């Protein structure tokens, strides 16, 4: 089973094709959800979604983007050719603010947006956030007030609620499909390490990327972004970025930010398995066991310790690192969160003030090792900010490998690869790139590779 983004993309010299890439319990703090009523007779079953469609469809747009990509061919060599992408978007402000997926417009220089009434506008990117796969566009030349959808961040949705997916599947034009919310808070999807997605069985296909997932009130509750599929077409397992994350990116864009600032708690952990739950005396597997706490970080200041089991943030259950990252990241730096945890079999709640990740996220400090066994390896000392930017656990300490030149001893004999994190040399912690200079044969080295700790000796 492959995870696929939903934009239609491909070189314009070729035929367009799909571009492959790969419940939340009601929180009492949000108030009580209104009573749900199931159909009681045939007449109720025949009821139409038309009123919701009439309310929402005018605010859903089609996006066509074009750019130029560099191609390396063994026969023709390196050359450039045009590339394009077709997707969907949602107008969220009447002066032409549009939300779509980052992968719809990434690398594109010419973006055009078509409304449901066939009007067309050029657009520029205000902010593109790869981590959430959300981009915010500004339409240019807008003179009238455009139809919009309200971003509903109340998080009162429940599994089983009816939803509509509206977008531009396969580039055929605006299309509406219906289904239900199949699951909430999906984190182990491979889409993002800081995402918590709405899963739906509403039919969504390539071209639906950036389209709307709306509830029966006509509110935007998510942006459709990916599907699990063997064929590339809908198999009833689709994922949408929740409105909470969408609103965060929109707010950053409208505030003039060049990037989304996600605060951190300064802790990382492992999901509680059935075996670990028995060891901890839990009635069932839940939460994540804290394995690292950053000295002086928000979690450390709040009193979180290694071995604690974090079970909730602000009353909402978290069961893995992705869920924790999402719940913490939905706040603004400086805000306080309530951390529910288990310690010694007893439940307690701590208050932590989440903050920006410390350190400089710039990659310009990378250096190339000039001597010793690791000569030719480009490396960069990690801090939480740069680690987060590179998709590494921000609590990881070490030196990350950015690139290793072919034919070098570091690549061919030591076996270093891009993304490896050197954490120890001869048993001593590595915190600076200079520690990798002049290493000789016989030196012990420990790296993290895709989360796994690997130790060996340079030969």
C-alpha cells in the first residue's frame, strides 16, 4: 500500500499522472457536541446534500501551476523541461486568500486559480509550509468580495459524522463526493512527523489535493492531502489536514511570517506497547513513555522526567510522538499547556509553557571534513531548531551528515550516508563538527540511522 499525495503532476512533455509520495474523544473544554440523529426512514435516506454543496462549492477553486524542472538523463545529459501540477484550493478570506497543499505549488513559478464561476486569477505564494503540507496564496486583481468557507477549529467532529470532499479530481473540474469521518487523530501515516490527520472514506483522487473537507454545517474542517492506495485512485482511505493546523498556517501568513513557528515541549518518547503497558501496570496501552528531556526546556522546567508516561495535552489523548508534536505545535510560543501524565502509577497534571525551539535553524554552518577517515563528509552540528528543520527529533544531540562525496573513504569504507547522525566517538558524546576531524582507523563510532543506533569501528 502506498501513500500518495493528491495533486496531478508531471512534465508537460509527458502525459499527466498522479505524483506518488508515500478518534479523538470529545474534549470537555470545547463544550458539548450537538446530538447526532441517524436516518429513521426511507425519506430521510433520500435527503439531499445539495444545500450544503450550494453553500460551500463556490469557495472551492481549481489550481493550475507550472514551473521548470532539471532532468538528468544518461543519454541526453542534464536539461530543463516544463513541469506542471493540477490541484484544488479553498478561499478563506473574501479578498482572495486561498489555502491549498504545499505539494501542489512547490517549485512552481506560474500559479493560476480558477473559481467555480470560471473567473481566473493569477496567484502568489504568501507562505508555504512543507511540514504541514499547507500553502497560503493571495489572488491578484480581485475587485469583488469572493465566496469563502469558515475554518472551523472547534474540533467537535466525531467518527461517523457525514462529510463532503470538494475538489478537482483528475483535472475534470469541480466534483463533490460524500462519506463519513473514518477516524480522527491519525498520526502514524508517514505523511508528517507533526501531523494528526482526519481520515475519511469520501472518494478523493489525484487532483483533489488542497480541496475542502466540509461538515454538514458547511464549514471547512480539513484540507484533503493524501490517500492510501495501490492503484493511485481512491480506495476509501483518505487523509485531510485538520482545520486547527490550517488556521495556524493562515494566521502566520496573514501576520507576515516567512515560516510557521512551532513551539516544543522539549521531550521525546516511545509509544506504550502492550508489553510496556503490563510492565507499567496500565489497564491498556496508552500514552508515550518519555525517553529524553531537554535540559532547561519547557518540559524540564515543568517537572517532566524520563520514565513518565504522557497521556494527554490539554485534555486530549496523545499516544505517540506525532500526536504530542501536533498538540503542542497547535499552540503559540509562550502559551501554557496542561500535560497529563502517569508517574509511579498515579495520574497527575503539570503545566508547561511551550517555547520556540532554541538554536539557529540555518544550514549555512555546515562544513566539509578535510582530514582523517571522514574526509569529504559534509556535516552540521545539531541544535533543536536545525534538527526540527531536517526532520530529526529535536532532542537529538550530535552531528548530522548532509552529504558524502562518492569515492571517499567516509562513504565507501566507513559507510556514512546522508541523514546519519554521529552521536559518539570512542564512547564520548559528539556535539561539534570539529570532533570528526583527524579520525583514524580503530576509532569507535556510533551513529543514528533512521532512528536506529548503530555502532562500529573505523577500519
